[in-house]
C-alpha cells in the first residue's frame, strides 16, 4: 500500500496518526516523548521521536521536553550506529500545508540512517506504507539492536 493513500485518508478524516498510535508500535515511551519505527520509512531503521502531546511547533516545547528529546536523540543515534554510519536528524515543524511534504501536523523528529538529506523529496512519493506485520518485525529488530547496544555499553 502506498503512503500517499493513507495520507489522503487521514486528511479527509482529520485523523492524527500519532495521537492514536497503538501501544505495540511504541519502542520507548518517556514522560514527554515516544519513539517508534516510521510506518512509511525513507530508509531501513528509520525512527521517529514524537511528543506525547499534540503540538505542531518546536517553540511549543518546554525546556524540560527539549532536554528529554536530546537524551532520546543521543540514545537512539547510538543504537542506530550499531548498524549504520550516517544518521540524519530531521525536525518536522509547522503545519502540513507548508512548503513540502509534511504529512502529519503533530510535530515529530526523524532519525534517518544512511540518507542524503536532499534526496528525501525524491523518495517521498513512492514510500511504501508497511503492513502491521512488517512494522512489528522492524520494531522487534530495533529493540534487539538496542539490547546489543546496552550490552556493549555495560562492558565499558
Ligand atoms: Zn497528534
């Protein structure tokens, strides 16, 4: 299934997919944010870090939330480095009707392994929307990667 179809459905029904994300799709949840695997990934192991509350703009975040966000970026970048080299952090701020391609109002941050940032606009139209089965498998793989990192951190 193509993500563009899901996107059209969400817009038509005024649905925020991040406010209704099933618990099983959440890899980690803190007081302020949750981490999930992108349902329409740009690359393999593409993660999203999303505020628990529905906010649209970066400036809506408190200092406490930003501190928590940075802790999560640090942790999950280290996890992804177990398998990937370059990791891009992308803030998706502003409303969906902005200049290009933001598909969910709810502010979110992408951790994208192995991507040249200029190329996002080229892969956007052909993004696959993963089946629940494949998404849960990918979430499981990421959790295993995290365990690997936790073990190697404990050795130091
Ligand atoms: Zn939302």
